[in-house]
């Protein structure tokens, strides 16, 4: 249950009236709330008792003018778009088919990790013991009384004069044994429309809830303030999770993972807790199907921090002849071993919420073929002919309007598109969407890739010696910071498993959970660490990347079949000379690309040890210390 405190009696009466609007189908109310939308039909009116209680409780607290239960229909979607146009939240992009432009408040542009909290009775459930009572890089703890106070200070009356939307949604294909259901309550039509793209919403989800009434409760409000067309309250933004109650509460931001609560909040933070509880894995990973020239198809999951090439890999156009790549998902994987010991994965999302800058016909032609219909672009630049532009897309045309709505002056060196500007597109539009992307049982995973942006010292690809070593690789991951969060500058940050901002529980326990996956009868995928971003002393990339990364996948998949030669190094296994197909690439400095500088790696080992001690302490599994000692010994 929501633990909302001190709710006046008139709020409760208001809730009952609001629920009657949703459940009793008042045509006038709905025409006001959703211009021209059809009335909620009797089938949808029959909310399950637990969902109805959640709606009434939330309406009592937030005091909306109307309540609308979303059915996921095309008519509803059209009405939302009309409403947002009227409010100034969206602008039609006439150059494309059903594409729209949103501009946020300039203070509401990224995840706010510093104001994202996990609540539990015990701090150690959330934060490793080494950081008890201090700020942790692996999650922010909030005590239950403080959680309740933060809610009470923000939510009472926050939806006055607005419509409260009730979004029943499924993470994963509706009815799949790997899927989970949530109900998000929000006062943002932008969130409703985006959730329609990013998840499965509406009547089918409500039907599934009648069979199993368990769901994750998600309450969101943009708050009060912000600029015209983009209400928000950046100074008081907060994102709260209470895993014990399957509850997410978010206030003050209308953007991205702060407001689309199925994404990072549910799929990763709460998802990781559910996965630990139930014996599976919820990970910040793309899923891609790769077919080789012999017609063998294998699936790979890959964990990279945001803006490190996940979408590019998920939608790769391979340069190696005879190879075919198909996309299952570009951001999140839920993985569970089946009764035969095979690790199966689903993409719990229904769309792509990708970083726009850097996406082009050269870097990701499949993304470019996906995004120019039925898409909401946020904080990109607008062209004079009703299209969009962003840095890396190609030569900038004349007459660009920047992401803040101002004429863009290239001489001022300010970006036309925000570095974290996004496209929100249906996954089914991707020309290379995998035929099994909505498979209820999931796709079988043969290999897991880990990686990040490492300009020096880290080889192109290294295979872990065994599962324990692979878990250590994930625990020790480091990468340059990106624009997806509120960090600035190209500082190298620890980002274990690319999950640093998304752990729903103690990182030491997370590593123990990964180690526990190794059980008799299970077919464990091989684990690899990759780095497309190594540079030479002049700052030039040593590896061409993008479609040429298919050459690395070729070696990876051959290693899964023990078909390709490898050489053992202090870090693990790397391709033997000639084992990595570089035909036609020209002059690639393979020696530098795979060099393992001793001084660099001794410093790396010191940095990992410091991180483990300062951030995790005695909660770190002994196996991780064993692997760190092996690394030091090997490098020496």
C-alpha cells in the first residue's frame, strides 16, 4: 500500500468523485480531459479492487480535476497528441509521418541520480556497509520516515486542475512468464504517449491483471512550475523506490527515466530486486541476434553505459560478408534460466528511447530508418522545412532552431541539439527487428559482452577465463561519463555492469547473486569485455567501430563454439594472431590495440581495489578479491 500520511477527509471524498469519472464514464469530463477522445468503455471501467484502491488513494492525495483510465487505443493516442499541441507541449514535424518535437525546460534534461533514492528498513539492504551513513556511488538510501515526508511535502494537491491518467502497462509481451505488470499514474500526457510507445498499455494489460492482480505501483507528477508547455519542478525533483512494497514515486521531472517509470525505475531498480527475489537477472543490456555465414543464429546480450554505442550495436549493419544482425532490444534485458538450463532473455520494452546526437546514416542506418515516423523527438534541433537535426547527423542546414527554441548560431559553439536529446520510436518499426523479439519464452543467450569508453590501456576484446572471472570483469567496469546523467567532463567513472545508477539493492549482494547463477546443469554464456574506443597518442581511434564491430562478434561467436584460436594474457583470452578477421580494413595497429601496458594495469588494479574498499567493503564477495589478486599477479 502507498504510505501516504495525513490525508484530509475532503481529499477522500474528492477521490471517490474522481474514481466515478474514471469508472462511471462521464462523457463531458473525458471530452474536457482528452479533446475528442472516446469515453472509457465498461470493460475498462471494471478495474480490479487493488488497482481501483491505488487510483482512489492517489486521487485523494493529488486532487486531479479528472481521472482517465488509458485504453491504449489509436483514438486515445490521437487525442493526446491534439491535447499536447493545444498546450504547446508538442509541435508537429510536417517533414515526416506522425512525428513530433518536444522541448523541455532547460533544467529538466537528464536523469537526476543525486535525487534518486531506494527505501528500505535497513540501510545495508540498499548501500554496502563501507558507505553506511555516507553518500554512496552505488545508490542513495532513504529511511521510511524520510520517504513519507518527501511524498507529503510534494504530492498533496499537485494535480489540481489537471487530468490524472491511469496507465496499466506490461514490461515484456503481455502474458509472458518473464513479463511484469505495472500501473503508472501521471498528470503528463507526454508521459502517457511515451509509455504507449515504450511499453504495452491498455485493455490487454487490464485483462491480465484480472488473472493475477500483482502489479508495481508507479505514481508520477510533473509538479508545478517550468516553462510554457513543459511543467516541472526541477528544484524539488525526487525519484523514490520502495522495493518491499513494489512502489515507485516520482515528482518534479517530465523527462526520460525520471517520468517513464517502466524504464530505469521498474525495469532495472525494482526489476533487479524482483530478479534477486525470484532467481533471475534484470540488466542494463541490449539483446541482438547474429546469424553467421553458415546460417547459425546466436543471441548476445551486452552491457554498456548510456551513450557508449548500445543502440549502434543493437542495430548494427555488419560489414563482414554473410553476417546478419537483428535487434531484440537496445537497452534492457530480463534473463532467466529455463528448465533445460538455457539462459533466456526478453526485452521488457516496446520501443527505443535512444540518444540522438551521433546517430547518422554512417553510424547507425537502421536507427535512421526507424525514427522518422511515429516518433517523438525531444530536445533535438528543428530545421526550417519541419524536420530535425542533431550533431553528428551530417552537415547542418541553414536556419536551424536549437533545442531551446532559439535561432542557432554555429559560431557560438553551443550545441543545436542537447547532448542527451532523444528519439522515442516503436521497436516494431526497426527494419531489422528480430522475428523472436516478442517471444514469450525469450531468446537463448550464448554470450554476454561488457564494455565502456576507455581511450587507453584496455584491449579491443578479452574473453573471461570462467564465470567468476566474468563477474569480476563486470564488477571492475569503468567508462567515461556521458550526457545521460548530470555529470560533466570526460572523467573515467566506475560503472559496474553499466548498472551503477540502477542498482535496486546492495551491490555486494548483487555480485553474489550473479555468482549464484553458476549451478549444475546450466549452460552459462561466455563473458567478454570489449572496448571500441581505444585511441592512439594523437587521439585517433585505433579501431573503426560501428559495422566493423561485426569482426569482433565473429570471433566471440566462434569462441562460443570453441572454433577460434585464442592467446592467454594477464587479462584473459584475446584473439590469436590472424584469428580476428581484419581483411580489407587497411592499416590497423593490432599490436597497440591489444597491448596491455603494465603500469596502466597496475594503476587500474589499484583503482579497482580502492573502489572495492571504499564503496563495498566487507559486503564484497571473496571471489572478487581473489580475481583482483590474480589480476595483479598476472600483470606483474
